[in-house]
């Protein structure tokens, strides 16, 4: 995770359940005026969104930013495709990695850093059903061990 992150606005908790996150990238988001106002109010949902590389640009698809209440006819489309700002070297690296079978660009969290909206996207490899069950077993065993240690300390 990048250092010096600002205020976290939204987090995708389901991403670590559905994907093995191998690498993370911080990207800026190209937003309209009413979108940043609504985002600062926390009216955003990143659960069903994903990123895709299209003609050398990284696009964020299906990110839902609710319409701004005080916005008038200049309000934005809530689920429009938004461009992400990354360095050319990072985009070229992602193009090579996402062409491999099973890799996807998954939004992990949105936050404000130095006044700018940033998104943390992860390069994830999809988990199979048995991987998810194994993770649940590991969490349960860790919980049991922690509980046993806590009871033993009393």
C-alpha cells in the first residue's frame, strides 16, 4: 500500500475474497465537478467495478458515484466509464500482465490524497471455489488459536 494515504472514502472488502492480489498501483481518476463533490460526501460504490485497458488507456468500468444533490442539469451519469491516470511504463506492464489467463484489474479502495481523488487498483488472479474455502479454514483456525491463547492468559 502506498504511504501517506489520505482519507479513505470506499473500500472493496470482497476483492481479497475473490482474488489473489499480487500487485497494487495508485492511479488518479478523471472526474467531473459534481462527481468529486459526491465522492467527497462518500456516495460511491466500488463493489461491482473493474478496470480494463482499452487502446492504451486504463478505464474504470461500472464505478457508481451517486448524483450530487445540489447538482442541477449539469449532473453526471452515475456509472459512466472513467479514465484512470497512470504512467506509461505502468500501463505497458499492466497490458502484458492482464493478457495472461485469469488476471484482472480490481479496484481496492478510493481515497483523497493531497486534494486529489486516487484509486488503488490491484492486479488480481481469480480464486477458485476451493481456494476460498481454504482461506475460510485458515481464518477460523487463526481465530481458534487466538481465542485459546486469550483464554490461557486469564
